[in-house]
C-alpha cells in the first residue's frame, strides 16, 4: 500500500519565484507593519513572532537565511549553566525555559538531549570536580524549575573510569579516576533551525526575502538593494527592527557592540573513534571554561571554542587564525590517548558573538540580550544567543507594538511548532520508518523528501561518495527552503561546505539540483 505523503505546510515554501513576486510587491510601494532586517535566528524569530500575532511583515537578509553568526554556533541549546556560575540567575533561567520550549514543543525534531563527559584527570583537582558537580546539580534544579521532564533531559551523575571510556573511547585511561556526566540540549544544525523559523514565519504570511540588503534604515522603512539585480528601492514600514547581529552597529551606530570570535575545528568521522558523548575539557588555568568536543549527527566532530575580542571592520565570514587551531588542539590533546595532529583537522570555522559593549574580557561579557531604541524609532535587538532567539523576538515585538501602537495579538510562539515539528500529540517520523538522519533534519517533512527519490531514484542517491546528503535534499532545499545558489545549498541548507574537500566534490550535484529542481515530479 503506498503511503500518503503530506505536502509542506501551506505557505511555508520559500523559493526563487516567491521571492521575485514578494520583492516586486514591496518595490511597488506596498507598506508593511514591520520590516525586519537580518535573517539569522533573531530576525527570523522576530518575523515569526510578528506574523503570528497578525502583523504584516517583510524580513530581509543581505545574503541568505543563517548567513551570519547563527550558522557558526556550537549548536548547543543550553540551560545556562555557565551564566549560573557567574551569578546571572535570570539569564540562566531564561535559557532553561527556552530550552524546554524547543525540546518539548516547538522543535523536538531539531533539538535533542545530548550527554557530555567531563574526565576527572590528574589535572582536575578534587575540589574543582566537586565545584563543577555542584554547578551541574544547580543546572538540574533549573531544568526542574523550567519543567523539563527528567525523561527528556536526564540529571547529572558521577561515573566510573570504565563507563567514561565506554562513552568517550578516545580518552586517555591513565590516571582517569572517573568522570562527571551531564546532559544538555543540542541542535542537529543551527542553520536548519533558522530555516525552520523563517519558513514558519512565511506560513504565517511573512515575506521572507534573501539577497536584499538594507543600505539605510529609518523608523519608517529602509532603502534597500536587490543583490540579484542591483536594483535599489524603498521598503515602507510602520516599524523597523534591526536584527543584523554583529553588523547591527553599521546600520544603527548607537547600537554599540563588542564582537568576540569563537572558533571551532572540524574533524572527520573516524578521527576520534568511539566518541559517543561530548566532552567538557577544562582549560588549564581557568576555573570555569572548557573546550567542548561535540560529536555531530553526521559523524563529524567539532572542537571549540575560543573567545577573543575582535576590533575593526566586521567581515562577512571571519577568518580562523592559526593560534586558535593550536590552542584548541592543545587542550583536546591533553585528554586523549592518541593526539590529533594538525593535518587531521579537516576544517575550521569562526563566528562573531554580537555582544553588547562593556568593559572587561569578552568571555565575561553578559550573554543577556537587549532591545534598544534609536532616536528615529528603529528598534535594535542584539546580544543573547541562539537558545533564546524566541524570547528576544518576543521582547522586540512587544516594544514595537507598544511604541508604534500596532494592532496585534499576544505572543504565540511558545506554543507554535516550527515547520517539521510533529505538533501537539502528533507523532514524528522518529519511529524507524525513515532514516534517522532525515528524521532529525526534516521531522515530519522527511517523508516528502524521501518521496522525491521514489519518483526519480537518482535523487535517492548521495550527492557524492562518502557524503550522506542525498540529491533529493538539495532539490527540496531549492523548492521549499529558499536556496538560490550553490553556496546556499552547500554552506547552509546542508553543511557539506564545512570541509573544503567535501565541498569541492559536491559542487556539481548542487549545480545540477539548481538547474533541475523544477523539472521533476513531486512536491
Ligand atoms: C562561536 C559561537 C558559538 C556559539 N554557540 C552558541 C550555542 O551553542 N548556543 C547558543 O545558544 N548560542 C550560541 N552562540 C550565540 C549565537 O550563535 C548568536 O547569539 C546568534 O546566532 C545571533 O543571531 P542573530 O540572528 O542575532 O545574528 P546573525 O545570525 O549574525 O544574523 C544577522 C543577519 O543579518 C544580516 N545582515 C547584516 N547586515 C545586513 C544588512 N545591511 N541588510 C540585510 N541583512 C543584513 C546577515 O547577513 C545575517 O544573516 C554562539 C556564538 C558564536 C560566535
């Protein structure tokens, strides 16, 4: 019996034809209630929040969905333990609440509980171990306060050295007196969260337009350039939110930021064999900072992260300096039995945290977010983190609605499943009926992605040997996820591009998907 495959939610598909149509309507002078500038997690969140309250919304990005910092994160949906350690109880609680919303309601397909092992090596004193465990217990209390069930996010425990080695095979056994095991939320892919939020906003009527750069903002709209054609025109709006992340100060100079660079290394599957849990590796000489070793769903492992202030012009894509690679490898190699040499590092990426300017080290700056108003009425929302994008959006839209006397309902996003989420009481495709990798990336839409490959078996094939992504996924991204070019496909809809060699061998498949996406049957 053939299975009925549901189409994507009405209005959620983003593609070149829709972009052209909606851009033309805006260029024609149609005024919207709200213009959002920037389509990272924050801007996409603002677009969804406003559209789901009934406002008319246009949201633009100079490049692509998740082009900025939102694709360079550690992909943790964290309960704010780090903030607790600094006495920032409010920030920590907010994180725990937002983690609960993502894990249990809005994006359970994209966010899962993941285990982390902190090895108790001779470098970790008993007092340090006890302090960290006390912190984990406080984090568990926050979990309970945020009403996340233990079954969803297990509590911390101390485990034996043998158990630590079962979970994290690459650890050096010598001198290991056990480990601390803790759990936190982890995203399958940060860029996919942004795509899901943006598409959900589109399903609520938001015009989500990539490749459209704001050149100048005012309280009543923006002068923009279509980066595909070079055409310039005005977008009129009753209110404007600047969600341009680390670039926000370039549009509204009174928004003062202090960017800080975070670097991750990318290791291929097999470089750290037997790694089933993440690692928290204490940084020598620091009491509460760790290098994170993060196994990914595709088998790759990220090792991060640094926290270094960056001065001067903000680049589109930050470079990775060699000293960051050395630092991360040194800390990793302090706990593994077989050191990872530099030539085994398959890739590296860096992102800039959009931290609010203040004195002191960037590592100590608050991750609290802020909603700032400029003299001409532009609302800028910055700071914060991926985990709290929804709350940032809610706060920004509350301010806009109040100050511009817009007619809007209350915020609904805490209960609004994102595209691909199973919805209340619904079952996702996590029951083994589709490959786990697709269930985790596409949720309820996995069946429709697979169906493309049933209509045309060549689409069920991986894009290249050794890469799990199928050609159908690329076609899906062109038809429904707003991918307009090869870069969108390789660097954001899939993360193939994180390893330069893989990127090269997948380029032709991406080009083919772009030229053929509309010639085949299926959704
Ligand atoms: C290394 C690192 C690791 C992190 N890890 C985590 C983590 O594990 N968990 C977590 O919760 N948080 C994490 N964070 C923080 C989190 O990633 C950021 O706070 C968040 O992604 C910022 O999102 P944003 O939407 O505000 O900015 P961005 O994602 O940078 O989006 C801004 C967008 O604005 C667009 N734009 C810029 N100028 C213009 C213009 N003139 N016109 C139109 N568009 C424009 C850009 O193209 C970009 O897409 C991490 C940050 C870093 C740097």
